[in-house]
C-alpha cells in the first residue's frame, strides 16, 4: 500500500503556553501510533488554530489513527473545536523533487 498523509486542524481557546504544555500528555500516545512515520506539530496563536501533518505507512494505519483514541480525545476536549481531518495521497516524485522526506525519522 502507498503512504498516506493526514492533516488535522482545529481551533483552541487556551493560551499558547497551555497548548504547548498539553502536547506532553499526547506525545507518548502519538509516538506509539502504529504505522506513523513522522508528525509535524503546527499552530498559529494569532488565529488560535493548531494541528498536525502526519505521514503514515499506509491508509489502514492513517484511518486507524484518525478513528482512534488520540483524535477522539481531542474532539472530546472542551478547549478544542472546529475539527478538519483529511487524508491525502502523495505525489511522490514531485514531493521528493522539492525535498520532501518520505521515510524514516524526519531530519529537521
């Protein structure tokens, strides 16, 4: 199966410091997600939008994550709202030509 990209965005009502501190709780769960290759954590404190870009080994792993306990926990939190969860296919050749890293741990 082909790799799958997941994009999750949501609004938050807490401070940037509270948002960053809250990631510690989710970190271990996300690190253990089956099929996860990497995640980039994103936020825009001015617009109060956060989320992540994830690369999974395949669609089954991506779907399991999206429908699993981590995302459900986010959706059940009173400080998060307006969820946008999308799965994407990857244009591999074009992505690699523009320096995308599509395997292993992400070299920042």
